[in-house]
C-alpha cells in the first residue's frame, strides 16, 4: 500500500508535458499516429487536443457500415419537406451519405430504369433502394446495415450539409 501511495505522489509532482504527435498515412491508406514520424512518409504535425479532421468524427460503427453499405440520398429540385425530413433523419443517426439531385427528365428516367423508383426522396443503402420517405422503413434498413441509432456528439453539433452545387453529380453531404 505504501508503494502505491509513493508511486501516486511521484506521478502527481511530475510535470505534465503536451508533446507533439505526428500523423501519417502509409501506402495502404492506414492512418498512424506517433511521437516520431517515419523518415519515408510525409507526416502532419499535430498538437494534442487539436480538433479532428473532417470525417474523423464518424463513429466506428458508422464507418464500418459505410464501407459495407454506402448510403446515397436521391432528391429532386421540387422535393421540399420529405427531403428535409430525410436529411434530418440521416443527420440525427450520424449516417455519412452522399446526395444526388435530379433536375432533368433524362436524369429521372435513367434513375427509374436503374432503381425502379421515381419517388423523391429515394434512399439507397448498399444496393437496396427505398422510394419515398418512410421513417420506419428507412430506420429498419439502416439498422440492418449496422448504422448507429444516434449520431456522436461532434456530429450533432456540426452544421447541416449543403446540397450539391452541380446538377447530377454526387457530392458527400456528411463526412
């Protein structure tokens, strides 16, 4: 018991130093952190307590689900309230997704041939299309895919995603 008290006393009087941390990505795309950067890799110098990068605030559960079942939200320029509800549901759950907006009849026809749906919004989870907003159906599909039921704290305070700037292109809405 005296040894534990002595050890705690020594640790308490030692100065606390915030060291530098280096971040680098290897050739396989794996992210590493360490106090000494490798000579061959370009390392980014970071201080402990730095804010996380865009996309690092996604939970492990959401990241794993995203790899297996990526989510795309298809909307049209005339879709208002249902599309807003769809975005809010995905944001509330912390689901990383991309958004595609259809503006022309040609784009809508091509999408209908691909998905069998003309409803806006349409959610694609993996290879499954869900036409029209139905919170219960969408939640069931996201549950099956393994997405978290609620977003992390950092995701909840993030600003809402902006709609895509160019028509017909897919752009990540939440990273």
